[in-house]
């Protein structure tokens, strides 16, 4: 298991990182994806394999059930609207960030958030997974509708550093600062806010609109 037991390239630094964090096979592949050079003789790990690895690691966590257990609720209790799952990069918390050959920005850490609604409360569970190591971060909160000020989405431009592969036979790469668009869902309550990274799409937007409509309904009832 780990980098020392896999044929993934000759990057000694990547192997040392794997050994230091006691990486398993999936984590080792992620580390090599971000750290290995890619040139004529070093093909490296394709973007598609990283994507499959990310999905595999997230799916293996069984986070929906973990969320219900952590919050101490049963799915039958939270059927006011369909549960919402938000997935997005942990933009600043990721150890590694890279621009793939396909132009897509990828991160070594992602944030997954589940939102459930009962007749009188909103339950939120968030898990930050580091794909390159076993460190995790969990947060679980519950709010009464009457205490929620509003739900909102925030789209901003952030300047972050990314590894950019320059191509060519030597497979050199460089670190570049890039302005990227970030999206977050925000639950606002007096004195604090719960922020959830997300990648916006039509399905997610529809569920968020349903959540906002449910909040208006509860506050006006």
C-alpha cells in the first residue's frame, strides 16, 4: 500500500510525502497526480483518473448516513423538502491545487454538505475530505426556521496559486496565481454564518430555491 508499493513514477519527493502521511493507495495516487511531472517519458496520472479517485473516496465515506447519525435524526423526520447535497472545493484549505490538461482546476480537498429540513428545523452536516491524507473536518448544526435570517449564495473572484503544467518533453511545471470564480451557499443566523462550498448547476439551484421558499413559508405561517 502507499506510494512505496506503487509504480507511479520516480518522484522521490512525492514518495516521501506519501510515507510521511502514511498514504493508502488512493491517497498515494492523488499525491502523485499533483506532484509528478508529465513529459515525453513521464505520462503521469490522467485528469480522468484523479476525478474517478475523488468520486471513489467521497462515495466510500457514505456521508449521507454519517450525517443522519451525527445529527441524531432519521430520514423520515426530514421530508419537508428533498435533502440537499452540496459539493465544492475546499479552496484555501487544500494542500495542492492544479490546473489540469483539460483546463479544469482541481484541488486535494473538497467540502461536502448535506442539508435536511424537518417541520420546524434545518439540519446541516459538513465534511471536509483531504484526498491526499486522512485528516478530516466535521461540523453539524441545527437551526430553527425562526432563527434563520436568510439563505444566500455568494459568487466571488478569488486569487489562488495553482500548479500549471507547461508541457513539452521535460514536463516542467510552474506555480501561477490565477483569479478564479468561487461559489458558496450561506446560512445566515444572528451572530454567525454557515458557509458551504458548492459548484452551481441547475439541479442545485432548483433545490436551493425550494429551500428558500420553505423558509419564507415557515416564517409567514
